[in-house]
């Protein structure tokens, strides 16, 4: 396993566990039928991002940290933020509740933990592109 991506091995294993659980979750969610093509495309896109992020833990390329950032920004921050803002808009403009309050709280926690994950990611990542001065 490639633990040289981060300064902290504990963060490496926590991040690996998060990505692994998300990958398994996306595998299960893709198998659920849906009638809307856009949701199906998003499910496959999230599965592709989760799989490529999981794969990057075992490979050493120049794109590891870029894939990790895509996972954090897209899966962790953008998707829950979009869902929260969309449903707040529906509530304010139309007065309807398209999803339950539990789902809104769940997406709020997802967003909160993704921001914490991003902070720790930026703190512990090892950037291999920095050249030492002679």
C-alpha cells in the first residue's frame, strides 16, 4: 500500500476507509432502478470517481492528488451542496418539501464532514512536485 501520499498514516487509513465505503455504497446504489436518465448518469459518474479514487491508493502516478481532490470536491462537497440548495429553493419559492428533513440533515452532515476532510487533506498531503532548492 502506498502510504507516502500523506504525512499521517492514520489520515491515510481513514481516507482509504471513507473511499472504500463510498465505493461499495455506489456499487449498491447503481443497481437500484431509476426512471430519470440524469440521476442514472450521476450514479455512474459517482461510481467512476469512487472507483478511480480507490484505485489511486494502490498506484503511484502523477495524478493521485488530483483524483483525490476530485473525489472530495465532487462527491463530498458539490453533490450535497447542490441537493441542499435545490431543496431550500423549492421550499422558499414553492413552499414544498420534496424530500424529508432527515435527508436534508444527512446532506448537511455530508457537507460538513467533507469540508473537514478537505482541511485535513490539505494539511497532511505530501506534494511530490516541489523541487528542493540547491
